[in-house]
C-alpha cells in the first residue's frame, strides 16, 4: 500500500472526477490553506453547520440520534461553544476509486487552537460530501471559517482490489449530500 502523490491525485481528480470541485494548487492568500498538496488534498468546509446544543438535556445515542440536539446555521463563520462540537461538510464531493482508502487528518492551524477535526476513513467505492466533526476542546468559543481549509485527505492505493467495496455493499452513507447525521 502506497501513499499517492500530487500527480496521481490531480490525474484522478481531472480525468475521473474523484474530487469536485478540484483546486489544482495550494491556496493560502489570507485563508487557511486548501487544494492539492505534495501527498494529499486539503479540503474546504462548506458554509452549512449543525452546532450541538443540549438545551433539552438530551442523551447522545448513536442508535437513536435526535436532530433536535443541533441548531442549523449557514454563514462565513461558525462559532462553536466551549467544550462542544459542530458538524459540517466538505465543499468538495469525493468519488473514491475501488482500490483506494482515504484517511483524513486535521489542519495544524485548527489543532493549535484546540479544535479537533474528526472524519472516518473514506472507503473504497464510496462517494459523497464528507461530513466533518469539529470539536472545540477549549473553555472558550471557537471559530471555523467556511470555504477555507479544514482537513487533509491522504490517498492510499491498495496492493490488490478489495473483495467488497462500500458501493457494492450499499453502505448507508453512500452518495450523501449536505451534513449527514448518524444512521443505524
């Protein structure tokens, strides 16, 4: 299994629509960087946010998650309350080849501010907008900037095709658009 380079990412994005829209260089001008990098792709966060709130003293249950636990916001900036989190999505829509696994790492700019970005791996054959989770680990409100870099995706090509891809098993998050809440 090898990590894939900027050349490979560019080829797959431009010829196979692996990433749409695709930014073919690192953009930094006054923003948190995004676009293709040496061995990855820095994706942007969209302007759609679901901010966690516990006004009803609900229990967080992954088997019965209530959308009432979120407040929807749209805008250039999302403010996450102290010790809370928000869900968002990538601007980019991803189509992962059936012999590739994608791992996500948070941006150092956010990490150095106590903001953790969490994403599960993008499995072979999966496609959709990626739902991002931003955890504010600080005792202060924290800002997330829409349409700027949020995390870096690293592409690993397998040594052989997998037996069953995410698409073949009709995974529950296949083709998701927008911010997607947990499903059972």
